[in-house]
């Protein structure tokens, strides 16, 4: 178990971000065993969960989408959730974003080459 400060240091996220994700149900904690404080303890596997959340957010996944995905991951309730369609859509969005980024990178490289020639 670890406290929010250690979790923040290990993940590079702020305490506020970690608490926000907890309020949204993306991670969980439990009260400290020491009744004299109001600290919260997080399981060690929270680091991996926060890494997954960070990667998903960087790829453009919304908090609402993450909430849905985490809920299904935790409950295993696939009855009301078409995981295949959801994931196929997300994969398609990410692949389209990668393609757009590659095109823009090619444009930047061509611009750099053109500018280098102009300077010569």
C-alpha cells in the first residue's frame, strides 16, 4: 500500500489528478489503518492502472469512456457493453490519429529540407 504522495512521485501525476481519478471511480483507495489521520492508502497495482489511464488520455480517450471501460474491466459485465465495437472504434481513432501525425511529420521534414536548401 502507498499514500498519494508516493503514488504521485512514482507516476509523475499530481495529487489532485490522482484524487480526481479516484473521485471518478477509475482507481480506489482505503482509509489508513492509523485512525489518528485521514490518509488514504492505495494498492501497489494502482501504479499500473494510472499508467493505463495516462496512456489512454494521451491517445484521446475521454474520462467518460475510461469510466465505462474500467467499470466493465472490474465487473466483467459484458451483457450491456459491446466491448468489441467499443475497442474497435478506439483502435480506429488512434490509427487515424497516427496516420495524421505521420502526414504532418512528413510535411515538417519537407519544410525543413526546403528551408535548408534556401539558406545554402
